[in-house]
C-alpha cells in the first residue's frame, strides 16, 4: 500500500472514503471534521446528535455522502476522551478504520493531519497515522493459493496537505513508511516456515540489507566459528543438518572511529528443544524463535534507510536446535568463545548459549552500548504476559533511554531485578556456569547468565518471548508475528542521534 501526500483540501477529495478521527467528549468538531461537516451539510453532526457515533476508542462508523461532497463516504473513527488520547490510541484507531474499509472492498481513502488532535506533536501524529495504517493492514499471504483472488487489500491512503505543510508531511510520511517497512520485513521473516527460513536463508536476507549504502555484511560459517572457538553456538547447532551462520551487519553512518551501538538478536530459525524436546503442541510456533534476530535486521535496515548518523553493528547467531545422534546433550560441557565453560543442564535453554558467543564477540567493537533482543524464556510470559518486554541490564542510563523509546512506540518494557544473589543459581559444580538456574526466576537467571559474557560495556537484555508472537489479533498487530522491538530499537537509535546534536 502507498501513502501519498496530496496537495489540496480534504473536502475536495474524490476518494472512496474520507477518514476523520473524533473525540468522545468533544463539545465542538475539530478543524478538519468541522470543514467536512459544513461541506456535507451537517452529515457528521447529525450522526453524532442521533447517537449513531460516540467516539469511543477505535469505534468506526461509515456514512454515505450521497453527492454532498466529492468523496463517496465519510468514515468516522473514535479516539476516546480528549484528555486520555495517546499515540497508541491513534495507531489503533487508524488500524481499525482502515481494516473496516478494506473489508468493504474499498481500495483508497483520504485523511488530513488535524492540528486539533495532537497539538504541538504533528510529527508524532503523522507517524502514528502511517504506522497504524500500514501495520494494521499487514497480511502474510505468500503461501495462500486457494481463494487467493478473494484476498482484499487497500492500495492508497492520501493525506491532504495545504500550502507549506506539504514538504513537512512528505518528509514525516517517508520516515514513518521506512519504519513500518522494516516491521513488515521482520514480520515476514518470522512468519516464514522454518523450511523456508533456514540459517542460510536468513543470512541471505541479511546480505540483501547490505545492498544499501554504508552497510556491509559478513557471514561466518561453521569452520570459521570453530576456528574462533564459538563452541557454545556450535554445540546448539550440532544436532541439525542445516549449517549455522554467524551474521555480522555493519552500518557506518557515524564518524569513522566513533564507538558503535551493537545490537544482538537471537536467530533460532527452529527450536525443537533439542534432546530435551518440547511438547508437540504449539511446537510449530517455534519457527518464531528467531524474532530477536529479525528485529535486529529490521532495525539495521531502517537505520540505513533513515541515514542515521551513527555506527551500528548487528550480530545474529543463527542455527536450528534439533535432536539427533550428533546433538549436544544434558551434562555436556561447552567451552564458549570467551573461554568460560558452560555445563548444559537443559538443551532447551539454547538461546542463551548462542547469545553468549555473540555477546562476547560484540566486545571486539569496543561498543558504546550492547542491546540484545531474544525470545529467551517462557518465564517472562508467566511474569509479564504476552504484551510486555522484559528488560534487564547493567547500565541505568541505557535502560532509561530504552524505556523512553518504549513509551513513544507502545512497545512497552518492564524492568526485572538483576541482584547479586541470583547469580548463585547459575553456578556450576563442574564448570564455570550452567545454562539454567531452574524454574524459579527463570527470566532473571537467564539474564544473569548472559551478563557473564558482556564484559564492562553498557548492556541491556530485552526478552521478547511474550509479544513476539501474538495468539490473538490486536489493533495493528495480526495473529502471529508482531515484528516487536523493531520500532523500539529504531526510536532508541533516533533518540541517540538527537542526543548527539544536543
């Protein structure tokens, strides 16, 4: 779908539908809706007067104009109470109204960026309109063959602009489309079946990102990893016939010697649990265990397309975790890339093993910060549910910046403690550490384990096990892959550029 800024008045639009967001408690119509109401001889005010539209969050009402204005329909969408409106409600509202218009087989619509909706934050309003629209309309259909002609989709959203605001709107729309496109990219990677998204195919997708300016991609194979001593990653990969890949994406948007921000993403393209095999129920969803890697790749793509003045490195250790005669086993001891030894207690605690080697590799870049993103623990879902990211780390300013980005994007984080006594739970009797501390505080002990491989660099761990895969449809997130953490990371990176300017 394309979003196009179109010069002219919204009331003159000849689109199939005009979209107008309205508050639940407004005493008078907002600027854009007032002009449309006048032009349509009171269609909107009449609808509200008779109680056919209350303006509740994401409530949608479609009315035919019957020639009163050039547009065929007016689609009203509610934002809720004026003093409670936020960026998430705007995203949700535009997602819902666009979905309803698509269901009516409407292929193009128009709206305006009403200054009365979010005074003083027009840039964020534009971003929410674009993100809500595009992310709400996402569909994963490449494998649909039966009834393919019945799949509905919208082609255009026109944003009416007058005078000098045209250039501003075009600029903001372009940025928002880049970010939404990166989320699409991540969703597509995660949604793909594991036979179509192997570690090698994931590496190929990373190489495609490197076609952009200032981006390079290096992929280490099994032989190179063995030479380096990445035995934790190779241990997890030992049970699969698919070759493991260690993906290194580098974007050089900053000064040459400026310390980079390193993003590390877990890339388990399929996780059966290994020898400690998972139950069959919902094992199909384990194709999504590379959602952290997909988020990092999406963020790298967006950073390059936005030309952010930063140096960023993306590291994605990619493999499958399968049981076989060559698979690693409970009781094995692996010597990691860092030289530290790990006792394997549970082969289904594999994500932290491949991240251990990736996190230590990050130290090569002498980074300004390290952020890892991983579908790491079911314990995080138990603790925080399916909508919230677990956050742990060793640096307060870094955690604060990520939380600030979370508040803007709606990809919420909640910090869990990483106190000293938790580290006792990962001590091994026969090696340096063991790869699980047991059921209690599972998310925390997993992060405690990871912390042993980051050195003294500022580091934050984001456990996206809950929100990476949605079991129900949400306003702008479909069932299945959510693309979580792409917008969070991009907003964090954009804030870093703003800090540099200050």
